[in-house]
């Protein structure tokens, strides 16, 4: 796979929403970006608050920006806050450095995009992203 298609993004989103239902969590927002950071698809569940699209995008964008899942960003926000602050400044304030941004890798390990989910705890958001990516037959990279 050389690119993340709309059909693949829709598969990821559908499976992430199923996982959210299985976990019985708060309403989520799911964004899927291609490898260039362009929005491929986004879904906001009923009841998801107004900033959730921007937060989900920021989680996915952050993962793409550093080449690993946003769990890595979260760890660095704790150990090297000056670095994350500078990175966020360089991105125009776009990056959200908490778990829930997961890189999407193809069968060769190539990054083809990222998924960002927000709405519940970061751990639950990440679990939904991982489930969606796996349902599409791709490999998740959480940055752990």
C-alpha cells in the first residue's frame, strides 16, 4: 500500500466506533490523515464537544510530525517540556502531545498516515485507534 485511501480511512473509522461502543466510552471524534498530514476523513459522534475535531487532528498530526505515535510525545512533554513547547510552536500550535495519535504503517513498515481520536481518556482513545487500524489490516504505532 503506498497511500491511505478514503475506503481504508472509512474502515478505520467504522472499527474505531465499534470499539468505542464495546468499551462504552464517551462520544469520540476520529480523524484520519494521509502521510502528508492531509485530512482524509473525520467523524464526530453525537455529543462530542466542539473542539474535538481540532484535538483529534492535533494528535494525528503530532504523530506524523515526529514519526511515531503520540504516546512518545506525551513522555517527552513530561521529560523535556521545552522541546515539546518548541515543537508545538514550530507547528503553529497544532500538536496535541497526549496518547490517541497513532501512526498507520503498511505491511512493509512504511508510514501511510495517522489516526487521531479524542473524547474519552487518552488510553481509551488510543485503544479505539489501534482497533481501527488493525481492522484495516494495517499496523498501529502508538509511540510506546
